[in-house]
């Protein structure tokens, strides 16, 4: 017999990043349906959902509402780092856990968050370690003007500098802004080997469209490869043909050409992971997350999360978008997360960046 | 390749000077997550703590004798763990040389920021100290420079000529103006010592 437990869902169905939240939301709901249909698991989930509508101020009150008014202790959701930071105080107050299923910039390890996707040592660093020797050392960064864009550029700058490369430019535009003339002009003048694109949503699609125009000009047919750690299959339709050739890094890409990408898949896997952690252990849903993970070892399930930093071990896959599908270029075996980039910073690349010159 | 490691915290050693207490658990956990090696001590820091990269110390029950160095003289960044905000306790924590602080009970928040702020403040204080020492040396050297200029003036040069001569001398000897002045003054004193009798005769 299954016991039924409430779980929360806190994903926006409208607003700036609705396309991403939509993919994550479908992943959660698919995961719930699969768990509920799985007779080998003794838990079933009932979804308690709130829609923040992409408005930052709504996350904390709605998170509180779920934790206060329902039995749910585990909430799946949040896309932006800002919204994640908003809900953490509520999780602390009510003893809740956020299952966060999208990539982020690292430098956090809350005891109330299950970081299920990837952080920079699992996406950005492997991506640059592939790009610098393969594409060239002239880099250009463009990002949305908030923590994701800033921190990705900062880490990338360190990495490019260590490889004796040049950062030709580093530009930010407001979230949602599509006025890109100055950036395109700069790229035309500087001709970088690659562009790290940390723009989100409409800004990103507008940028890709303008860059595709530039690439049709004489002399720009090669180079200008776009790299991203946040572009997945769930944005292919919005970006259209202009995204062709983009190289992305992430823990999972659609093998059959689906449209949800890792935003969908990791959300789905997160629901399964919680079900496995709770299987055969009535009452375990109220345990602190680290205890839930640590004590699961005895029940025969190997948890996806590191019991100390509560980040998932993930492979780093680098893939290129061709004809609307990501094709794998390189795959690193599952790497432990290093959210503060203090451990095994070197483990993710296979040739040393410094060579002895004789 | 340490240069590319973000802030170089991996493998750094932090000592926590606090009696065993649940309020410290969050700090120990978070330091481990960040990648530091954590050592605990109470009631005194052992001498080997001198080699630590960071010290976290209890501001509530702490006192000067717990540290193997004088107040404010720690050879590494120090982070005060503050429970009571009574002015007396805060003053002691500052006098010990807090480069940053954390409030009790310590959680997963603020630890990384405290490490970076403490190291930045420590580094700034250290470089300021070095600049101050250098300026003090130069200040005391100024008197010597004036005396060296006066030697040339006594030999009939104008003040401007005297300064120029001192500058040329320093260049010729490939030393700083201060060092050149010191040598000139020393030589002059020696000559004067030998000449003293004759000068008196002349007078």
C-alpha cells in the first residue's frame, strides 16, 4: 500500500522565464505520475501548487503558504537564484526543503536546498576547458545584468586568464532588454573566437538572431561560436534557427530530440530521488535533508546528493545544436559538485593549461 | 595553478576557539563544505595554531590569555563569533583584532562572506602597516636630508644647488637620496671630529 504525501510545486506559469519554468513543471508532474504508478515504491505524491507568475516578491509568501497550510515539506521549484534566496528563510522557519532542478552559479550550500542540477565545476569549467583549445583563446562575454551573468563572467575570466587567453569584452544588459546594437558592433569589431552567452529569455533569443545576421556577413562565416550553460532544448523553439551551432554544457541532453531538455529531466529525476529516499521509511519526509540523505545509505539506495554539500553528482556533457537537436561533443563522467570551487578544480580537464616551454 | 582557484580557500586550515556547543555545528559544517580543514580548541589555542589560515574565536567567553600572540597581533585573519552584543564584549572582540564577525548560532549563511571579508581586511591592514613603517622611516630620514643639504650650504652653495648636488650624489652612488644623505652626514661628522681642534684654533 502506498502512503500519500503532499509535495509543493513553486514554478511560474507566466512572466519572463515561463518557458524554463514550464519545462521544469512538466518534469515534476511527469515524475509524480511515474512515482504514483510505480508499485515498487510505497509512496505516492499529491501536488500542492502555487504560481509566483515570475514575480520575485511572490515566492516567499507562496512558499510559506505551502509549508504552513499543507503537510508538504518538500517543494520543487524556483528558476532564478534571486527566487531561491527569497524562499530559503521560509524553508528554515518551517523546516522545509527546496528541490532546485536548474543550473546555478554556485557559492551557496543551504542545508534546506537539494541542488539537483549543475554548478560551475560541472558546467562552465568543462565547457571552457573544451572551448579554449578547440575554438581559440579570444573570448567575449555577454550576460543578463544579474547574479548569473556576473558570476559566470567572473569565473570564466579567471579560467580564460589561466589559459593565457584574452577577454575582449564583458557586457551586461537588463533582463528582458533586446537593444543589442552596441554589443553586435563590438563583436563585429573584435571578432572573438567564442562568445559566452549568459543572457536569459528574450534577450538571449534577440542576441542569437542578431548574431546570426552578423554571421551571414562576409568574413564572419567562421568563429563567433556561442557557448551557454543555461540554453537547453526547452528554448530551441523560442530561439529558432538562429541558435544553430550553439554549444551548451549540462548534465543531460535529449537523446531522442525531445523539447524539455535538462530542465524537464532533472525536475523529473528529482521527484524520483525524493521518492527513493522516502521509500520504506514512514515519517522520513520531516527529517532534515542531510539526515534524510545520510540515513538513506542503510536502506540500499545510493543518494544522488552529496551528504555534506547537498549538491548532486553530475556528468558534464558538451553538445552542439544542429538541426534543432543537441549532439554530444564531449562527455565527462559524473563529477562531484564543488560549489565554492575550492576542490578538484583541475579534475575537469584532461590536458594541463600550463606547459613547460623548453 | 593556485592562481585560478577562486580565493584559494581549498585546503586552508581554520581553528575554532569555542567550547563544544551545538551553535558551532553549522560553522563546522559550512567550513567543510567550502573546503577548509577544521580544527577545534578550547580553552586555549595551541602554539601550532600560529600556522592557521583563519581563526574563529568566541567573543562571549573569550579572554586575552587564550591566544599565543598579543591582542591585535594575530598573524592571520580573525573572525569573532558573537552571541552577546554587550559593548564590553564587543570591545574585547575588536581589541583582539576581529577582521570580520559572525553571529551565533552559526548557520550555513555568512561563513564564506566572513572568510573573504576577514582576509581582505587582514591583507589591507598588513599592507597599511608596511606603508606606515616605510613612511615613518622616511620621515626620520628627512631630518638627515636637511642636515646633508646644510653641509653643502655651509660650503657656499645655495639651497637649490645643495638639493641638486645631493640628488646627483645619490644618482652617482646609485642609492636613494635618504641613504646618500645619511652617508654624507656620517662622513661629515667624522671629518668634523678630526678637524674639531683646528676649527677651534681658527676661531
